[in-house]
């Protein structure tokens, strides 16, 4: 027996299936079709540019509310789509399904501003269906620079921490990660209160769109600095304001190269020293140098190049001024010559009948050459083609003299050791270079023209004469068995002078110096903060009474601060402005130590 219900159900499914097949064949919507939403777009988008998506809706009859949105990081800015086929649709509101056409396909455009992966969602709150699309949004074209790490307040010559960083941005502020643009950092000319210069590597290629400037610092103190970042094709970007504290570095000139040039000027020189940044004025003799012709080329203000020198005559001292002051213009190292210049004499001591070669520059057209007050006869052929050497036979003479040369544009400077010539003894080394003020210990003196017997020589340390019995000679070395005590009234550093009864005395050159005062040969560590332990290495520390770090209050020493061999003093660093470089001096019975390149300490 048949069950009527079952047959009827089967017929209903068969009838429905037939209707579905017919409607599908005709391309008409089915009242039984599931609600669906799909959204399709390109594989990626670009920030600031239009991005289009296609939304397809297939619904059962009725009213539907459809909305479109994206994640909060990148809200789309677009227009509501309109249906491409039949009916009415508003993806920001409600639409009604019209009988006979239920297929909708619409296109809408967005403009994204953030370069991040963005999820776009189409949602039908009535039918409970959604469509999703995730699209990576890339940065647009390079449009601007931005300081992603601003400079902070800092001390003189101390690197910014954290390091300054500059990014390449598009117009919406997205980092253009594909950029490797070269970015240059400098102090803004409009915000340079201390006339400082940025030290370190100041041009960096961006990595993934960001240039990080590690180790850069400012060399002069000041309130209200700004940095500027520049890159080809992009506008200049200024940083926020920052301040630099600390002391300006003292100006010194250690070398000028070349130390001579034409009287007409216009040439280029390089000057090495310290504190050669933030220059406010420079002169060669009485002639000014344009600040635009000065360029810092060495780290830490240790070197500058100067182009287009002014014209001049003779030997002139170079004067450089900064906020820290002016260099010592009596130092021979600061001399520049428009006339002849002597840089060395080889050999610089007399040997009968032997020629010497004088090295230097501007010897062409030389009109006179003198050893002391004695003129030398020479020919044009004695001068090389470059005008940098002249070969002559010295006249007869005694003692130590200066060599002077005169040409059409003046005479050379005769204050440097390079111009000394010894007709008599010449001291080339004193070992050790320091000793007790009480005068104990053996000293060897190396040199030239000491003769054959010590009996014909007199040796003195400053004003203190060594007893003849304490002096012996072997070859080119004199040995003093016991150094004399420091003479009353003599300075802490004196010259060792060897005098021959027949040929005169040796020159007072740097090689002949001997220190009764303490001698500093190193500071370890060379930088530190207040309260840190510092070791001062050197000689003659026996009886040392105090140590001075620049202009701070002297540190009083006790015997326990000095090691047994009197070569190391251990002290605690006093307070000092971070970034300040200062000198360390030691005072003892024989005086105060001289400042040298190894007696430097920097406060952290």
C-alpha cells in the first residue's frame, strides 16, 4: 500500500528541481538560491591612489541592508556603488529585491591613507552573509622627509642618543620602504646659535626608507639649535629645537700644509689642530679669510680646508677665532709664508766641506741666504725646478744659528726648530727626558759634533752645570752619571746644552728638553664621569702635591696616591661638564708639568 504523503514529497522535490533547472537554464534567479556576497579587487593598493572593488550580491526576495567597511587602521573614503543589473541597491543602506532580477554587481572606489594590510568587509545584516577581501596597501611616491627620531639636548661633542633618524614619506605620511635615497644632515644656518658644526657621518643612504645617523654630535655649545635634512628632489625638513651644553674646545694649530704659497694668494691649504669649528674669523697676517672659504673636513674639529687664500708678503701667522678664543699666534706652527719657507735642513749640523740641502718652498728667485749673519753664495742652478730645495755649502761658524732666506716676496720665519743649524754640538735626544729636582740618576745625551773627548765639553741642565767628572763620551753619546739638581729660579722644563770650547753651544731645540717638573705621558681612561678612577702615567711624580683637571679645583695628593716608582698617580675625577675636553697637569717640587697631546681628559 502506498503512502500518499511520501509520493507527494517526492513529487514536490522533483517539481522544484525541474523549476530550478529551467530557471538556471534561462539565467533567471531562483527563489531558492542562497544569499551570497562576494568582493573582488586588485592584488594590492597604493596609498593616496584610487582603488576599485567589485561587489556581487545574489539574494532571495525581500528587503536587505548591506554595508561595506574596512579595519579601523584604514577607513575607506569612497562612494556608494550602484547596481549594474536590475533592481536597486545601496550598500550604505537598505535595498528591496525586485521580483525577476536578483543579481547585482557594482563597482566602488576607495582612497586609502595608511600603508598597511587592510581588510575590506561587505556585510548583509538582514540575510546574515558577508564577503571579505584583504589587500596590502603600499606607500605612495616619495614626497617629503620627516624626523622619526628628533635630536635631543646633548653635550658638546657627545653623540645624540638615541640616534637621529630621518624617513622618506609619501604625501600621507607613510614610510616609502623601497627608498634608498641619500639624506644629508646639517645644522640649519638659521638655527645655529653657537656657530657649531655637525660632526660624524652626516650623509647616509636610507635603508627601507629610513636613514639613521649614528654617532653625530655638535662641537659648540648653544641654546636653540635645529638640524636640517636634505635629499635630492625633496623639500628641506627642519628638526625640533634642541640645546647643546658644555665648554667650547680651545683652538690650536698644529700644522699647516702646505705652509707656503704664492704671494698672489688664491691657493688652498689644510690646517690641523683642535677646536677648528664654529669659526667666527680667520686672518693670515692682517688679511681676512672669507668664512665661506673655510670647510671643516676632520672629525671633532681637528682639520679644516681653506680655499682662496688672500694675497700677502713674507711670513705671516694664521689667526683663527671661535667662541672658545683664538689660537696662539706666537707658535711657529701657525706660520704661513708667502715668501721662502724652510721646513728642514739635511744634515742640520756642520761637516767641513760637505753640502747641505735646505727643504721648503718658494725658493725660486731667491736673493739671499744666510747662516746666522753669514751670507752664502749660491747660483740659480742650486735651486731645483719646483723651488722646494736649495743645495749649498755652509760658511764657517760657531754655535747654533738660524738659517734665513729672502726672496721677492719677503723672508722666511726663523722661530721654528727647522731653521736651526749647528756649527758646534747638536743634541738629538735626552734619555730619560725627566728627572728629580734633587738631581739624581743617570742621563744619556745623543747627538752630533761632540768631538773626541768629553774633557773639551761642558754640559748644563738649564743653569745647572754638570761637574766634568760626571761626564763621559763614547762615540755620539754623552753619559751624565748624575743629573744636577734643579737650579734656583729655573723653570720646570729646561734645555740640556752641550758646549764645545772651540765650536760653541748646541741649539735650544725641543729634542734637548729635560723636565724637572712632573711629565705626563698618558691619562687612563682618557674620558670618564665625576667620581670615576683615573690613572695618570708619567715621570717625576715623587713628591707631587696636586693634580689639576683644567679649571677645576686642584686635587691634593697624598703619598698613597702615587705608586712606588713614581710613574702613576691615581685620583678620582672631579665634577666637570659632560663633553668638555680638558688638560691634566701635575705639580711637584720641580714645577708643573707641561701640557701635551697625551695629557687630555674628556668628561662624560
